[in-house]
C-alpha cells in the first residue's frame, strides 16, 4: 500500500475508534502520519501535541491517558526514536494504561543491510501487544505497539476526502463478573494502594479500619499509618490496588492469615497467586466484619522540612484540584505525613516508580485539568528537563523539592556507606532556579511554610517553585524522629 494511503487509513481508523489525542515527534519516515494528523487536526477531529523528545512524548501521553481514561497514540520515526518510548511503555504495561505506539519503520527488506536509521523494531518492547502493519486490534487496556513500514515515496498528493463519512466504532471493555466476599472472622483491615479502583464505598460498608498509601483518596484513612503499620496485628486484609510504597505496610500484609486482593490487573499485582482470593472487580460483601478501632493522632510538623512541606501542600490544595506526585521521597512523605482528606485527585507513576518522565506525565495530566499541581524531587526534575521545552497553554504549578540529590537513600540501609555521596547521594549543585528561567518559565524560590502556603493557589499558567530544603541527612533524622512521635491506638 502507498505510504500516504496507509497513514490515512490508520489515522482514520483511530478516529473512528474514538482515539483523538496524538503526541507526535518529528521525523521523515513518519511524515505520512504527521501530515495526516495535521490534516485531521485542521478539520477539528484530533488534538495533535508535538514533543521533540520521544521519551517526553510518551510520558506526556501517559498523563493524558490517566486524566481522560482513554487511549492515546504516540507517533515517531524509525530507529532510536521508538526505543525512547520504552520507559513509558513499560510503565503503561505495569499500570495497564492504553498507550498506543505508532512507529514508522523502513520496509523489512532493508533490515540488516546497513540502511540508515533501520533496526529491528519487531516486538521491540517485548511486552504489551505487538502488531506489524495495519491488521492490528485496538484495546482499552495496556499498551500496544503498531509498527508501520513506509516505503518511498513518503509524500504524495493528499486527497482531501479521506476523512469524509466517518463512522463510530466502540472499544469494548471485557465485562468482569461480581463475586462474593465472605467476611472472615477476626480483625480485618483494608489497605488501599495506588492505581486501583475506588474502594471507598466497599470500605465504608465493611466498616473496618482503612490505611491508604494515598491519604488524599480517603478522608477516613488513618494518618501516619506507614510509620507504624508493621507493628499492627491483624487476621485478614483486603488490599486494593498495588502497595509499593512502604516496607512496613507490606510486612503487615505478609503477616495476615488471609489476604484478599481487589484489582483488575490481578496477574501483575499478585503474579505468585499468594493471595487467598483475587477479585478483579469490587465484590459483594457477605456477612459482617468484627468491629475494632484503630486511630492515630495527627502530628503537626512545624519548621521548614520535607515532611512539613508535604503536610502543608496536602492540607492547602484547593478542593477540586489535581496532584501529581513523583516517585522517591515526595510520594512517601505524602503517605506518611499528609492528613487524610477528600477533594483532591492524586496521580503517580507507580507501575515501575521511575524518576523518569515525571514532569511530562504531570504536564499531560495538567493539559486536561484546570487546577493541577505536581511535586517532584530535584533528580526527578533534572531527569526530565525536555518536558519543559514545549509547554502549550498548560496550567500547572510544579513544586520541586530541592535537597541537592537523592534524599531517599539517606533513609535506606545504604545510608552512610563508604562513598555514599558519590554513588547514592549524587549531589549535582545545579541552580534549579536558573534552569527553570532558561526555559522561559516563571519561577519562585521558597524557603518557608508561609510562602509555600501562599504559592498553593490555583495555577493560571505553567510555573515552577523551587523549595530549597535542609540537607538530606538531617531530613532522614527528622523522619526517624517523627516516626517515634506517632501515637496510635
Ligand atoms: C529511572 C530511574 N532511575 C533510578 C531510579 C532509582 N531512584 C529511586 S529514588 C532516586 C532518587 C530520586 O531523587 P529525587 O528525585 O531528588 O527525590 P528525593 O529522593 O530527594 O526525594 C533514584 C535515583 C528510579 N526510581 N528511576
């Protein structure tokens, strides 16, 4: 099939399946797709975002997928370009997000002949679904890679009518059947991880204590739970989503006599099938649970520190706002120190918990929201600077917790080993304020809770705050100290 016709057929099919968000990175081999997409955008049929860096593009797409719960396609040229989608593709695989990679390729006959920008793109990601050519199938779950071989001529006279008479085709969910959850005897607990389905109503009806990795998802969750969960004694636990943040909560789960998992992605959540029972959708409760109380007093953290900043941000976010939280300390500080509340929608890349692509994901989410915030560490910030190149008209307040390196390592067993700063702490000494300025972005420096609080009003544009933090060692000591102050009963 001629390249232009192939590209037009594919883009038309995507639009007919309701896929209207595309993130394009420039190239020659994918020119037929780029031109078709530009035409479709001109006709108001798609939103076309352009990112020069494919890694950024794919994480930006993940953000849009998270915010809209619809598949998003990323489009790139051949060679290393497509390999730059790998981190986001893996993240999509582990969090079941419908990222669709449309990679342009050279014709198969050119492989292994030394032809320019030609490699083996067949099943490059080694996970998700792979299709070569236009006999693909679109899905609503998990990532898909569609590789399209384009031969010369790449450009031909565009036919205007290729987008006429569109007809809608539905992407169908596989129906999951509702099962029964027979409430066991003894003390039970609900643990809410990230990326799961909303189990608030289920937890309310069950009436047992709830601890949540994201305290902003459930106002009745118990504060500071990750700081004491390992010391609890329970008989059974219902785990919703994946718990990836604290060793303490995972050790509590492993001690329970019976573990019930609620997650549509059970095969990735509990691959060893160690759970007593796995539900792929919220089950119906049969029986009633033993009543018992678990509570802990909220510690008000004064002074300027990472835990205090996390608590301040969580408390002051306007109702109705969206928060993206980066991996490493930011998400753990939120878990450990935020007062549980409702009214804030929280996102994080917990599929593989990378510190890559975090700014891009946050920007993708913010591109679909009116009041978005993101909290990232300084290494996560530096890791994804190309996210700052193309900003469109996105409203986001990005808060960078700057502790000049990887603060989490000072809280882990490797703290203080010989060579710690060189091989774990990795101070960079860069001026993040100047870096943000160099991208033409409005930037503020924050050194106290009062200025932080006043920064957390709804964004009107994309702007950055650099939160200059005390050193990483004193932060680790403070976290230990706060854990000792937790009072639970
Ligand atoms: C892509 C990737 N590389 C490396 C890691 C390992 N890692 C986990 S946390 C971390 C340090 C992150 O530092 P920063 O973003 O500044 O946050 P902080 O630890 O200071 O809170 C690193 C390197 C990772 N999760 N992802």
